C-alpha cells in the first residue's frame, strides 16, 4: 500500500468509485480502495450511501480493517462492525495497537472482545486496562503506552546501543523520556542531541528538565493547547505522583483539533459529529426533530411578544415591515460576540480575571455600532416611509438591541460554562431568543408609546 494517494482527493476517489460501482467492476474497486491509506478509506466509506458502503467494505483488505474502524466516526463504525464476520472482526481488532483498541473498545461485541482479550499477553491487557481507566477525552485516554524511557546516569553511547538493539522506534519519536528508578519523570533527551553530542557524556548532562509533563487527568482540549503553545511533536504523560505513564504525539492532537472543530460546527445545528451522514432517513429525522422542536418553542415565544403589540401593528403597517431589521441586526451583533467568547473559552483565554473587562469592551462595541447603524437605518426609514418619528424610533430600538445583544453574547457562554453546559450547543438558540424578544419588544413598545 502506498501512503500518498495516487488520486487527488476524496471527490476524485468517489467519482472513480461511482463509475466502477455502476459497471459492477468489483476487482477494480478492490484495487482502487486498497491502494489508499486507511484514513482515506475511512473518509471514503463515510462519504458513501449505505448500499455502496457495504459493497466497498466487503472488498477492503482485512489487513487494513482494524485501522479503518479506528478512523471512521462512531455510527459508521457500528454499522461496519455489524456487517463484519466475527472471525474477521477478531483478526482486525486483534491487530490494533493498545491505544487504538481502547478508542473503539466499547463498540466491539462482547464475544469478539472476549476472544481478543484472551489472545493478548498479560502485559498488553494491563496496558489496555491502564488506558481504559482514564476518560477518553483526557490526556490519559489519548496517550500511547509505547514509550522509551532511560536513566539519567548512563552514557549516550549506552543509549545508542540500546536503541540499535531495540531495532525500531515508535512513530513520532523525537525524544526519549528520562526517569528515575521509580519511573518518576525527570526530563527529556532529544534524539538530535543523542546523535550529535559526545557519546561519552551522560544523559543527565544533555537532558532537558524544563519540559513539563502532562497530567493524565488533563482534558484533551488543554492537551491540544499545550502542544500548540510549545510546538511539540510528543509529550510525556504522568500520574499525580509524577510517574511516567505514556506519551501523546502530534497525530493524536491533530485528531482532537479536527474532532473539536467538527463538534463545534455541527452542535450549533443540534447535530453530532459522530452521526452517519447517510444514516437511515427515519433515524436522521428523529434526531433533528428534537432541535426543531426547541427552535419552534423559541419562535412561539417571539411570536407571543409580537402578539402583545398586535393592535399597534394593525394601526401602523410599517412596523411589521421594519421589525425583522431590528431583530436581524441584534442577532448578527450578538453572534459576533458569542463566537468571540466561545473561542476565548475554548482557548482558556477568558476567566474570572478578564471576563468583566471583556464584557465592558463588547458593550462599548455594541453601543458604537448601535449609534452608527441606527443613524443609517433611521435615515433610510424616514425617507422610505416619510416619517422622521418612525426613523428615530427604529434607530433607538436598534441601539437598545445591539447593546443587549453584546451583553447576551458575552454572558450566555460564560454562564453556560459555569453550569457545565457546552456553550456551542445551547448558546446560539438562547442568543437568538434574547435578541428577537428584545428587538421586537423595544421597537414595538416604543412605537406603542410614542406613535399610537
């Protein structure tokens, strides 16, 4: 198998595959698919309708099946596992590294899992148990136990001979971890120093002691931020007693970043990044109906507010024409603040020490933008409906709504975070409700007071 694909991208893979499927050319499909990297095959399978996915999965080389199951999202994985013969599944899962097996452990049927565990060595079972003891979204859940540790008092020449005797290094090994006799982490020795420095020097002479290890309990988002801040390829993971447990490599962090981006994007629409894009229609409709129901409730709430001013709207039809402007401007302004704060929370840049300053800054931005666009809208409205008073009223309502939009956009995610609710999931719906209600009530309320 060649790691780089000979085709340009997934779209090209799909185009070629569609032609082969239409022609029933199974041997050509087998060749096309198995020439790809497991991650590319996984992406391809997620992009196929269910019927074609089953055909292609049956043609995948069993050698790659385990790695593909690790790469696909949860729902697609469950479907592929159901389709796979038990003996083939045992072979596929049994070939996985311990940390990869831990990632899909809960999706594997018990009978298959029993056979896989029975075939594992005692050491591998202990390694698996160690990983499974941590939350999957923590450093402990991400870590790989395949580490190389050395003592500080040995010469570099001894380390080199040890590595040659070992034969091969784990992927993404850019440093060795230095530990004491009790496996407590002391520092790292860069492979580059090992190869370029005097072989008579000791590890203690060349090791770096200021690279902090990652606590196994650290969240995966914090791990990603740590790697970004320190430009790391790998990092050690330790327990509360500073004992070396394993390591995390940059490829694990890339997966975290990608999954977090998918989750944040899809959760705003009430979707899950692990949902199958080609799941059965009834299943997809059932999932989305919940979110539609929540949004329907908020829409009825906004409609109720409008209904309170029905008499005013009947007397001045222009109010019905102009209402969406106030609500829409507030929604956009609030969304800008909301996204800014959610990003700050995700990057650990917002906390108790600076949240108040950020709130005042966003309120000031909302006020200035309110003034600016209130003038524009007031002038356009006055000329359109030949009413200076109506222009002044919608301008005032716009200022009020943009200030409240900034207030809501800053406080909603912070409040949800304190309640252990993901701001990306619920923040948008709450914000829209607030800006609609404030926008409608301020505009229609002012009109009822001053125009009617």
